């Protein structure tokens, strides 16, 4: 199967803020979408579909297929679960069931591509980064899965790497026609580390202090600047020069009520992606001999809080 048709079939592992939004947008634009989720979520999706609430995309409801595992080949499989559930979730996507599908992880951190390539093959995995604020709202188990999209954008970078460029371009076209801004980029390292350089300071600071970004960037400005500088230094050592001043400017431009997904997980009592974000940053710093005292302290304090 090749991803060259105008309406490729897309499997989406997970139906949270990112997976649910992408599933609904792709379905609304005419794609066949299969969400791979737990049985209770599959029942909710079959019964009520996905309801999106968004100033950017409008309020709408989309029907999707749902199953607890992939049972047939697809054109692409988007992995949108969090690192904390990744190992268990991958059991829903057996390598043999994929056919020759692209595997596109929308995961935080920088260490997951190697593990996914070991499972699915080097030239099948194309890491992606998405810039969006999107949350799945709590449910009582009845009605549709509800996704609240809060940011005025949904921007996607698909890293070419060893994956087939033409197939990635077809996927980018499908995602763009569905409403996002999607593009194929050449440098996988840059794609992963540019996201990490923005995400890590934001996630660690808001989670450590339990504050939305507006308060955190004001009350803990010195720590935010330290985190941005340290993350940029590690990113530079890993081959991706970034400007910490640019990250700070982006933080200042975000609405003051913005929360990181890690902070939302902490508030809800869910496991945190602390190792995938903070832990991966510390391991990279150690490999390259980059001192990161502010990052080290915040990771330690978040872990000690027992979230």
C-alpha cells in the first residue's frame, strides 16, 4: 500500500488532546480514520464520535471508526499517546498488521524514534512535532469524546529522515487540507530538539509551581531564563542550535492562562512525562558534559513531589 491516494486511511493510536483533534479533522475532511484505544473509549467513539470545540476550526462532531487493535493495513499510523502509556499502547499495533504504513510518532522527548525503529523498521518511522494546545475533557462515560482546542494554531512538522519523502508529502497534504499547517522538514534532530527546547522549560516550570504560564513567567522569570539557556545549550551540543531568547519571546506571547500538558497531568493526578522530557534532557546533558543546575533541581523537586 502506498500513501499516494487523495484520501489515505489513517490509524491513530490514542484519542487524547492531539489524537482526538487530528482524528476529527481528518474525518471531517473525508478520510477514513481508525482510532486504536481502550475498549471503553472505543465504545464512546462508536456511539458518539468526537466533538471538537475550537475557535480556529469551529465546533463540530466527527464520526470515526474505533478498535482496540489494528486489524488491517493502513496508509499511516499516528502515535499520539503519552510516553507513560506508550509501551502498553504499542501492543495495539502489531508490526505485521501495519503493512508498509508510515509510523508517525507525535511524542514529547527525543529518545523514542530509536525504540520505534527497532520495533517497526528504520525506514517506516517519521517523527513529528506538533505545536498545539488541545485537551480531551473529562467524561462520565456517556456521549462523545470531547476535545477542546485552545490555541489559534495547529502546526505540524514531519521529519523526513530515512522515510519515503513522497509518502510524507502526501500525509502533510492530507493534514493541511484537514485544517492544520503541516510540512515536511529534512532535519530530524532539529525537529525533535526545537520542540524540546521550547517544551522542557515550559513544562518543568509550570508543573513545579502549579501555575499557568502567565504567572510562572512573571513570578519565576529568572528560573525560566535559566531553563531556556540550559536547554538551548544541550540542544546545541546535540546538533541543533537554538536561540533561548526566541523561546522566551514565544513564552511571553502565549496567553497567560496557558498550561503545559505535564501541569494538567499533575493537576489530574495522572503519571507525568517527567522522564521523557526532563530525564531525557538530563541524560543528553550528561553525555555532552553540559551543566544544567536549574533543570536538575526542578526535575528533582517535581519527582520528590510524588506526582
